[in-house]
C-alpha cells in the first residue's frame, strides 16, 4: 500500500509539472506587444486620425490614373518604413487610360504622432494639388 501511495504521489507531481509548464508556455509574456495588424485605408479615410502600435502596418490604397500625367507625391516620416509602393492597373477592361489604384504599405517603427499627406498632381507642375489625402497617425 505504501508503494502505491508513493507511486500515486510521483504521478501527481509529474502532472503538476506538466500543467505548470504548459501554462507557462501558453501565457503571454508580461509587457509583450499585441500581434501586428494591418489597417486598410482608402480615400474615405482622408482627414482622419488612426491609432496603431509599433510593428503594425498601414495599407493605403488611392485611385490613380498615370496616363494623364497625374500621380501621388508624398513624404513619409522616419517613423515608418515603406514596404510596398505599387500601382495596379484595372484588369480586363481593355481600355487605354482607365484609372487604377496605387497601394502603399507603411510599417510603424517609432512611437509618436505624425501627419502624412499625399498630393495628387503632375510632377512637372508647381501648383498645389486640388486632391490632397492627409491622415494623422498615432503610434503607441
């Protein structure tokens, strides 16, 4: 009977070690940041404020028609890295000069509050854009 009780105690101890170990492995680390996310923005977000965390990405998609000479000009603060900058033509339309979309992916690298403005204009013209797109970004 004593051997049975000793064996039962050993099994209980092993189970406790396993449960504690699994709990430790599955628990989030104190102070860890949440999983990175991607926030999608279109021209409807013009003039808005977006709050994100370091490591999050902003995907900005704006209409563009480069066949007219117009394109988006922008300057990104150092708090962001541009991981994608791509124009996409419309598929299957067969029409020359049809408007497509331009997409940028910006990764947040540094805390702070920033304003980013895209100006839709011809590169050779010095006049201001009549179609600006501005967002305020708070990186926490």
